[in-house]
C-alpha cells in the first residue's frame, strides 16, 4: 500500500501511478449457496457487484393491488434497484387460527411478479415483529393480551404463535427467493431488536434474546428459506447480531444498521435521547461504527431516513420543509462519504394509516414526507432523489471503494470538508464535498486537489466549485463511461447518468443554475459545442470543457463519439433514464434518455420506433436520446410528430390535456345530498344490549392488571381496534344512592372517551399526546337514578391502536370504574361491544383494523348497498347540538375521463365546535379521521380502487361530539393532481368493496 500526503490530519491512500492496493477481504455467503455474496465493499448478486439502492413501501398501507404497478414504476424511474417490504402479522391474522394470504390486498404474490417484471430486487422484512408505526408493531391484537407470555423472546407460547405465522410466510414467499429465480435477495429477521447483550461493554450475552434470534434463523432454514438472513440493528450503540463483532449465537448473515439523523418523527424532542440535541442538517459518522462492528461486510443502512412520520399534534402536511430536496442532497451523499454501499430508505412511499392500522401517536396519514407522496404524486424531493439514484446506477466503480482520506486539506477553502473514496482495481475516485459545519448557510467557492491517472491536479483550472449552504457534491475522477473504455478524468459538475446508444455514449452532467463547471474527457482530441455555450481546449491528456450552467441544454460532441449534455438542476429534474429490459442493474447499453415529462414509466424499442409511456400535466417538450436506428416515437400509444436536433436527439411535443385541477374540481359532484341517523343509541338506559358480550372476567393474563373488577379490557373479549362501547349496570336505593363515578380509561395517546348515565351526558376526556390513559370523575347530580330498575353507566372510548415494542401488551379498556356512594356499591354487570364479529372476522377483505364498535360500523351503515331510505335529510356541515353522535351517508358518482390519472382527497373542515372526533368512510373503508382538538390534519387522500373513478361511491361520516356544543364537519373534495397518464385509475374494484349484508345480530 502506497501512502501520500496528509490530508486534514488523516493519511490518504494514493498510488495512482498504478492503482490503490487494498488488503484482500474475505468473500462471504450464507453457507447454502453463492447466489448472493458480500465482502468489505458491497453485495454481489449472481456475480455482479451492486450498490443496493432500495426504498420501503408497505402494501397494506395501499390496499389496492392494481396500484402496486404504478408505485413500482415510479420507484424504478427514480433510479432504485430494490424495494423493502415489511410484512404485517396482524393484517393477515385476525385471530389465532386464521392466516389470510388470499383475499384482496392480503394476497402479496402479485408484487413479487411485478418486481421481477419491472426490475427491482426485494429486501423482504416479515418480522414477526416490524415496528413500522403499525398497530402493536405488527403484532395481532390477540397476541398482546398477555396470554402468550412475554413477546419477542424464547418463551414457548410466543414461539408457537410466531412459528405458525412465519412458517406460513416462508411457504408463501419461498418460490420468489432469488435462489428460485425470484426477486427476493434478503430476508430480515425481527426488527430493531438490539438485545444481544446483557452487558455490551463486557460482552455478556442476553441468553433469552440470543436464543430467540437463533431460533428464528434455525426455523427459517428448516422451512427452506435459503436467502441471506439479515437484521436491522436499531442504533449505533447496541452493536447486536454482527458476526464480525461476536459469536455468542443469534448473529445473522449480513449486518444492517438503522438510523434517522433528522428524527423519525416531526416532533424532534422525541429523538434527543438517540441523536442528541443537534441542529438540523447535522450529519453523523457511520464509518467508524461499521469499521468496528462489521469491517468485513458492506456498510449497510438497512433502514435510513427517507422522511418522518407526523404525530397527531404535528404540523399540517408533515415536516416537509425540514426533509425536502435540500435534505436529500446532503444526507444521501453523506452516506457515500461513510463508504455505505447498501441503503434501504424508509419510507419511499408511505401510504396511509387507514382504519386503525397505525399506532396511537400517528394520524391517518403515513405520507412520511416521502419522495412519493401519499397521494402517489411526485415532488421536488422525488426529483432530487432521482438525481442521486440515477448517478449511483452508473457509478459502477463505487461498488468497490476504500475510504482513503477525509478532511479539509483537499479544498482551497478550509470551510469545506472532502471525503475521498477510491476503487482499488480501477483507480476511479469519488470526492464527496460539503461544508465542514454541515448546517452552514454560507455560499463557498473553492478549488479541489484531486489525484488522477494523469497526475495530481487542482480543479477546476478556470473558475470554481460552489457549495451553497447545506449542499453537497460528489465529484468524480477517472470515471468510466459505461463499458466503452472512455473516461472522464475529472469533473467539477456532478454526473447525472450515462446512456450507451451504440453509435455514441451520452453523459449527462449537472450543477445548479449559474455555476461554473469543468471536465476533462480523457483521450479526446477535439470537442465542439452544438448547443449552448461551452469552451473546449485540447491538452495532452484530452479535451477540457468549461461551461456555466443554465438556460438551454449545453451539448458538446467529441471526436471519440462521446456526447456531453450539461444542464442545471431544474433541467436535471426533467431527465429520465428508462431501461429497455428488466435487469435491476440497468446497464447503460439498455438505457435511453428522455427529458421533459412529469414521469417516464417505460421505454421499448421495436424496429425503428421507440414506445414510451408516462405522465404529463401541461404542454411539454419531450426530447429523446435513443439509438441511431430509432426514427419514430410513440407516447402512451400515440405517435408523436418529431424533429431531429442538430445533436441527434428526437424532439416532439406532448399536448396539454383538457382536464386540469381546476376543471376537475368544478366537475366533481357536490357533496350536498346527505342522510343522517343516530349513531349512539347505546347511551340510552333501555337500549337492548342482550347480544353484546358479557364482560365478566375476574382474572386477566395482562401484565397490567386493572384497578377494579371485572376485567374491562376489550382485547380480552375479542375487540382490538377502533371504538369500544361499555355498558355497566348498577343499583340505586333511597338509602344508598351513588353520587357519581370515577373512570380511568386506557386507549393510547390521543385517545378519548365520553361517559353517560341513563342516557344523560356526564363528561369527556378529550385526549392528549402526553397521556395514553385518561381520568374522569363525574357527578350524578343532574341524573335521575332508578331505584326499582337498572341504571346504566355507558362509556364510549376511542382506542387509537396498540403501542410498539414493550408497550404492545398494554390493554385497551377501563382500568378503573368505581361508583361513588355513601356506602360501597359495585356494578352488577358489564357488557362490551366492538367491531362486528370481534376476532371472528365477518369480512376479510378490509381486514381486522377497518372497523370498530360504532353503531354504524356494527350494522354496516358505512357499506355500499345499505338502504338509508328512511333516514332524515341533513348536512354534516350544519351539524347538530348535544353530546352525542350522528352518522351521515351520501352516494356520489364519479367519471374521471379516460387517459387521466387524478389524485383525489376529502377535506374535513370544522368550525367553532371542535371537541369532536370524526371518521370518514369511502365505500366501506375508514380512510380519514380528524381530532380537531389535537390534530392539524384535515386533507385525506383516497386511492383509486377505494374510490370508484368510474361509478358510484358510498361516503360515510361519523361525528362524535364530546361536549354539549355538538359537532359539525364540512366535507369537500380536493383535487391534489391531474395528469395525462399511461396508468388507468378507473379500476374495477368491486372485489375490494364488499357490500352490505344484514348485521342486525351485532346491534
């Protein structure tokens, strides 16, 4: 190994008279096959090194299988070569004896076929525990009652439960493993389980955790899962499960790390214990951790921040300002500086927490400030992510690099820190630059000392490189242009992508508008600008080109059949590089370039015609770089009139569509014709609750016992989601009349409850984000109690899902129900109602989390086909008075024009009467919920397939007023986007929308 100058206090490995020479690193496999291997540098799949660039999505958060192609095409178009897929035990298992992998969106087999067709690997993450801001961390509710003992350990009852589920998953997914020709290259066991050590410093193992992890591995191997097994270590402190770090048992094949440098929630105060009290845009050091814990393995961010979830109390729209395009630019490049060669970002597409599928802290949106929005729309964060993804797709030499230097000595300005990474075989270099103080807002111009095959250089020779605030750049040296043998010796612009079109290799470079750029094309003898302004000069090593970005394309043709296209950021955002085959590796000779549209989904060449599909929303100039034989272009099946540019591209126009956001908004049917019915008859003393479940348990397996008995924990009686209704009977006599009651109710953060006696309102706990348990002492002073018949205390509670990790077994229900009387008096009986059928799910398509125990839900008023002909006419925007609940219904037709994809949402507006909880239903799906006293969330996107874009739609709205002021909610359409599109959202989703059947037995 040859050493050169000290740089920023560190010694850099140089030696480019030859190449960097590294020690030999061992090549690993899982001992069963060599399909997927790995070493100190990167992962190899079928013999090809891979920079794994994967993004997370959750199919159960977009429960319309017909939409999965739309999402995966957008994933591939952004340069990704993989997706991460959490499985969800609770979604598939409504009760201990049922596993549903067939009905509706429970059938995941379609996505494996789609991934293989589109060209995406899968990092499969089935748990059994997943966290994921999912109800109970993905555990089914019935598992969290305490009956199955401690969870996430090696006890026999829990083991038997997960073995049944995980074994079925293994059987289901095994045909789709990479070893069987499928797309699944890795299988993650458990999640964020950093429990290997009882004492990490002394390396004293936690035997229970070790046994659990080893048991998971042994069982999966017995079930024929021969994929690489991996894990997601929750932070850099726990140092669990790496074979490079220990051999006490439970270590997985391939180590992965989890990190959220900007906080996993929009509430930054929640992250100070893990990230410290740091300023936004502060980067972290992962290199040291990986070199310590997994030095012979690739540095793998199994879960790296792609956004943050928004708690109920968070800002409207989430924390997009903190986590937008600027954030992507800095933090994704910082991973490269840390020698990270495999990344799964969380989330790439968030989806929605429809129904009660999420945890108490999180609202119904799971947009996650992700690159692909909850509405399926794309924004500048997606575009910036695409710049990174397309570059890493063609940065073939990065899959084998050493970090050879890091410091401020590279740049001519000491405010700039540079990390040098170099391929020991090819000598290719990558210089990651940023401000040393990463949150800096300064604009700094500098030159950079680099080492190349032609010697040590300070670049650019003219002008400067600019870092604007938190910006980061990855600048290359000795960069190979596809497999042509040609190289860029250095560039002070960033490489966007490369396409090898046979007759020429097209290299696209970019920098923000108005910045200098310089690059040296090795071996070229001449270059000529054929578009825009560029200065070229021949040197002994090749042609140096200088440009200033902005305006039209700068195109330079060189004598060696290289064509350089230089653009600014705005133009770079419009570039796409669709592939002509389904390889996740997206080789440059199977790639064409398209500039202009909002989205390019696919490209295919047949004879002399290129067929492109995609989306656009206004008149758009489209420019295509394709092989010389291509003379004609179709876009979404329509032939385009094209002309050939002077540099060989094909240029046409996509005409503006007739449908716009404004016109579609005007054409949508008004939401004015509503019917209404009483949604809370259960509060009345004479309500017939004979069909309800007796709540009479005198002991409980729950780890948290109640204060009073019988046990009033809903999950013990088979109700695990949504609203729970309780009716407690008690006696009163002239000698001993209760004067009130004390209630302590647990429902999770943001939960709430109301209490009534003999039909009269007593009071409410409105809920907070600080407490998952609410207390209420109520008075019977204004209540007429019966001395000769029963009295009824009625409690309606809104449970907000089960918490995660150790808190998942916390119950949902009433911890304390005490009557206040001169002499002690107890309730004579209790009854409970929840979702119709409880754990014995009566309708599998929407699964166990869609419905709770509201009267309307139990009787199916929210479902298509229910007859509301006898109901009164009323508008929810006008509302009602009194502390009660009403359910509103309307049926509206939609007819979205063919050829357009629209993103539609409902906006729920509340005026002065805000102490309420409202739930929106669309064709039977609970797809929105607002808590005005806590939440700023008012806009609820609804997917096509949940909405019928060509047909009738049943819209339901429950309003529960929690004080005597009553409640009102105005419901309006909101159009979030309209594009002419190759994707047809007019899905025949009848199979996803079971209609009404008689549910009177659940009244």
